[in-house]
């Protein structure tokens, strides 16, 4: 399968290298606003450097990986599916839900597969938890808890164009909550503060947030986010049900522990999302290739992207107004 990659930055490089490492795929061409980034990845993978429109229009390319800035995603998705390409796009499709709806209408007309990069669904630990949840091990779901805390805040310049913590960072957790609940939230209540970096608050965003959501049947999901975790990249999930509880904890740098008179001490947790989710990115790509070859339906879909964005929009509004926000249908 022949791939074109748009965006050779941090996440684009991961996807490009993962394609090149597979025996059933080939990275043909790379585009990036930085010629240095594109050339470096092309050299590492045997691809060529080309303009984005040339890659989309290349009849020899089967699928497009979109890893460009958020405000380009929807336009590039539409151009790629209209050119007959399968598309994998990093989250989000767009920061505006109505723009996402228009984009998905174009995708539907094209008949081409679109998969959105909610990579955490493919983490081996989280995927195993979800599988065991579906098998009924924990019984009927009652409360889903998602904890996601970054080691440190991003630059304020990034914050200003990110769409805000709920749309930028927590959107992964909204998708994970939906994935585990297996039922759509109908109400969202959010709180947010700027406790980590004063400049983030001055930019109009928050760096510390909590969200509670409820489904029509009464199931509850709670999400905790922080832009600062002094102990590393904190990624945990717990699902409490009528028969028991399933949880997936952090991944440490090693499994080695030392026990002394002062207690037990373990190595730190992994500190960066690229290493923490390395296996998830590989599994995500495999799932996309399966979807393109007709072995499975693409998932997460564009509709999953829209629904997560709607929850992020609702949380942003709730944090601003101090009131719960009802979720309308997608």
C-alpha cells in the first residue's frame, strides 16, 4: 500500500517511520512547510519530497496521512477523498463542529475510508481493558474515570491557537470515555482553572480541569486533566461496574522496584506521549491498513471525531458559564 504523508513534524515523523517499517506498506512522498523536516524524513524512509497538492493528485498513491496543523485538516481531507484516496487524519478534524459536518458529508459522498487519530484506543493496555469490559467482567458499567496529565505545559503561543484545553488535550479523553461507556453522554459539566502557568490564564485558557458527564441511562464519566505532572506522563483509566472494577495504570521506564526500610520505590513513569503510546501508533496504522483493504471498517470514524468535538465544545461552554450543558445529536 502506497502512502503520502502531509506534515513531517513530531507526529508525522512517527507515522512515516511506522509506514516505512512495515512490509506491506511504502511511504512514497512527504510534504511539509519545513523543507528540512520533509527532507529528513524522506531520507530516513526512502520517500521523495513533494508538494501537498502533488501528493494528493498522484494516481500512484493509495492513502494520505494528514499530520498538518489543525486548521488545514478539513480542507485536506476533502481534497484527498475527492481525489480517490483513503485518509487517516490526526485529531481533530476541525475546531468547529459545523465545519466537521460539512467535511464528513464530502467524505460520505466520496465513499472513501476516513479514520481519525484517537490513538489511545489502540494502546494495548487500554484495548485489553475495553475488551474485558465488553465481555462483562466488570458487570454493568457505572462510573468511568479517566486521568490524563502532561509532564509540563506547552508554550503559550501554542495555547493561543490550540482551541483550548478541552478541544486540544481533553478531546482524547472524551473519545476514550465514549469508547468505554458504549453510550453517548447527554450532559456535560466542566470546571477549569489556570494553576500551572499564569500566562495560560492570561491567554484565556485553563491548564487544570475536571469534567463530569452523564449518559441517558445514568452512567457517569469523570475526566481529570492537568498540564503539569511532576512525576511524568500520567495516563490512567478505571471502570467501576456492578461486578467489580477494571483499571489500567501507568507504564514505568522499567518494572524494577527496590524495597528498603523506607518502603518500596519504582522507576519513574514514561515521560512523553511518543514513547508512552509507541505501540498504540503502530497498532493504529495496522487498523487503518486493514480498513483500506476491506478487512474491517475504519474506526475511529469521522463521526467519532465529531462527537468528541461536540463534547469538547460543551465542556468549554460549561466551564465558561458554570452550568451543565446538554448534548444534542450529532
